[in-house]
């Protein structure tokens, strides 16, 4: 369940409230069920996954990819698995923890773990959205944002692409005023 925190520390946990707050940026946030596939859920509980196990997870949740491919022209998807023992984790995350935009939408379906997207709103205020399992988020191209992991330092997310070239961060140098939060479940 997503959690949205405003600069004044107002917090929203209801999807309708979060959607309303993010609507001016055209950010889509929804809840997509993972389901009850025992093997898939066991894989999501593991810290690391082999390529074959990643394929099983992707195939098990491909109904969402097929829908995005049919309605919005998505061409590719992958499963990113980050955890505290991931080689060069801090270097990888440092590419995204500064304000930036992308030429293409950034679309993720969180299937395990959690992370935080920060956004610069149209009025210059900032918000942070904690995404957790079963959260689907679509950040349109050009939306100024940043991303980091919570203190759990692990996430599994399916990323959907119209092209892979558009995900290169274009840094904006806007100062992040919100402090790094950690979410306790």
C-alpha cells in the first residue's frame, strides 16, 4: 500500500487521496494484485533470484505487461532485484537519488520490498511516495523526481519500457528539501 507524505508531514494512505494529490503531475498509481501462485510468492520472498527465477516471476505476472503492450505500446519488461548485498548498490542508486527527468515514462510494478519516489509538484512543493508490494506507478516523461530505497534496502520491481533509451536520467539540480525517511511496516 502506497504512502504519500507532503512537505507539511500530512500523510495519505488511501489510494484515492494519493491519486488526487498526484493527478496534477499525471502520475498514475494503482494497486495490482500479485495473486496466490505459491512458487511465485516464494520467489518474491527470496533475497536473490536466478535468471530463470526472474523469468518465472515475469511470466507469472505477464497479464499486466500484455495489457500495457496492447493499450500503451509497451515493448519490453524486466525484473530488477536490488538488495543490501547487491554489488555496487550505492553507485547504482546514486544515479537516481538526485532530481531528474526522463524522456520516456518510468513505469514500475513493485512486487517485493519498497522504495521512495520524490516529486517536485507544479507549485514547487515536494512530496514523497513510498511504494510497496502490489503498487503500480507510472511517472510520465518530463516529471521531475528522484528515487531511493528505504532502510530495508531491498526491492523487486518489474520495469516496463516503450524504449530503454528514454530512462537515462536528465539531472535538474533542484534541491531536495524533504529528508530521507524510512518506513516501518
